[in-house]
């Protein structure tokens, strides 16, 4: 068992990743699949769960395994047939219905003004969050098989990979989802009160306990079962659940500041401050040194402890998008701050008052430009998920801003209610499905030698694995059970 454990550890150690362009291309299959699904549903009508699974889960699995070297061809195979059917149906319907539509317009009833829901459930956000989780769940098991390219697995220290991006994107999407409550509870004024401040911290500590317990349970299980570990990822005791668990606590501590200063500025300040300490005060050498690992509890978990600052920044960046991404109408200065003042008057329509699409266009261009400058600058180190440094944070934010824009545009290209049952179900129980994926990954790794599995066996196991958590999500959603961890 120990020798197999060592082999599995070596299998995911010392990796250098791949190109950013390829990562965009491969993960973009999710976007193509979403576009194709909406076009087909608009053309044909209701689609079966089987086809839903093929389009939104299996296509992504194929992209990160058997078609990993030819993602461009896969984009074509997914989009072109459905696009042809969609366009054919569109033009045939338009020609047949032109006369009837013109008549119906004259007979239509006067429009009644309705108060739009301020925080509607947007289909493109559901798809974005669900497909990001699908990629994450598939990758955490696929990485243990040889069918999964090593360049997609987490890098040792410097570089970029699909799984490195996935961890940060998971945190970003949590921040975006969390901002719904922030916008909902916004009152327009903030007064600091020590009592309320302490109550808020206490509430968030209690809220964090279940996820921190999961982190402890995972730690004990890994040690007891002699499961393979990669110490340079988070440390000896730390794991991703602990990172997630501490986020609400630190957000409560920063709450007064977050209520007074735009969130994106605070996130930037945390990340830049951390970068300065890394490079100017010897923290970088301290974290990367192999000689101090067993000196203290801090050195044993130095990667997890210090990278937390980067993930905290990513989460807050995710929150900063909520003010214009989640809302149904433009509010005053919503690009940079939370507001409920509807931008009707001319004086309310400032440069920072944006629609969802315009906000995402601006955010995508801004963060991509900043990331490009930082990533090509000699003043900053390379991207490092292990450190969660400033270039890594910018990479995650710029990627998610761009892909959110892509999902938003898909909904505009193919309008209407074209929801996917699978995407809806996974989004409604996201964190629980992620936990289930982790448990199944451990079970499968203890049951079979993933390193000796052929590509065929690997692919079949991955399909069965994805069927389990997809089926569970559908069942939970059908029963209207939503497990919030």
C-alpha cells in the first residue's frame, strides 16, 4: 500500500502545467455545450435527461480526456450541427409566421408595467456555476488516471493548469453567489456598532463549523487510511475545506471595511499587500523552503495558511461582481458598489452605472488588461496557485469575468427559458455535490489501482462516477431538498 501511495504521490508531483490559451480552449467546451443545448432545446423542445447528461457532463469529460489534444474539433462537433438546426428552424418559422405576427401585433393588448424582480434567478449564472462544478468534480478523480493529461493537473509551484484555475474559480463563484445576500440586505447606510460586529463574527464562526469539521474529517480519514497526499499543495494538515471554512470568519472581521470601501479595492489591496510581503520580506523563501517543514504547526501548513490570503481576495472579487451581475436592472454606480437606487434619472446614470452585459464587458477588458500587464512584468513573480499570489488572483478573476460574459451572451443569442435539469440540480446543491465527488474519489482510489487502468476502463469509471453525483443532484432537486453547507 505504501509503495502504491508513493507512486500516486509522484504521479501528481513536480508538474509544470500547460498554456493559458489551451486551458481557455478546453474549458470553453462547457460554454459550447451550453450554447448547443440552448439552441437544440429552442429548436426541438424538451430534451431528455440522457441528452442533457451527454451535452453538459459527458462533453466536458471527453474534452479533458480523450479529446484533450483536439479541443477545437470538439467545439465544432458540438456547435455546428445544433447551429445548423437552429438557424434552419429560425428562418423557416420567420417566413411562415410573418403575416400572423404582424396581425397579432395590431391586436395585442396594451403592455402592463410590472415591477421587475430585483434579484431574479438568471439562467446563465446557473449554467456558469454548475458547469464549473462539473469540471471540478470530473478533474478531481480524472487526475488519478493516465487518461488525464499531466499538463492539466496542479503544478508544483510555478505555472498554470486547468486544475489550478478550477480551485480559484470555485472560490470566485462562491463569492458571486454569496453577494446575493449582500445585495438583498443592503440598506444604503452603515453605522459601526461593536455589539453587532461581535454578533456577526460569532454568527459566521458558527456558520463555518460544518465546513471546518469536514476539513478535520478529511484530515483524519487521509491519515488513517494511508491515502496519498501532496504536502506542497496545502501542507500536512490543511486542506481546501479548511480554506473554505475560514472565509466567512475573515469576512466578518473585515465587515466594517467592506461596508465602507468598494469590495474590488479591498480585494486588490489584500492581494497586492500579500504580494509585497512575499517578495520584499522573505515570505516567499519561507514558504518554498523544504528545510523548515517540521519546525512548527505553521511551517507544516504554510502553503494553506498563506495562500488563504489570495483565496480571500478572490472571494471578495467574486462578491464585487454581484452588484451588477445578479440584479435585473441598473442601479446607481453598481459597477463598483452595491446600490438599490434604480438608475432612471440622468444624474444617476454615471460611468459606473451599468447593465449586466456592459458591466461584464468592462470588467473582462479591465481585468484581462491588468492581468496581461502583471503577467508580463518583471516586477512580479510567475503565476502560482501554491502561493495564490497576485498574478494567480488576477488570472482567476479575469478568466471568470470573461466566461461570465460568454454565458451571458449565450443567453442573449438564444433567449427564452432553455434551462437544463442537470445544471439546475447541480447548482442547487453545489457544495454538497462537490463533497460527494470528493468522497467518491477517495472510495474509487482505495478500490482500484488508477495508475494501471487502461484508457477504456478509466473512461468507463469516470462516466459511472459522474452518473452517481449527477443522479443524486437530480433526485435531491426533484424532492426539493437543498443542502446548504
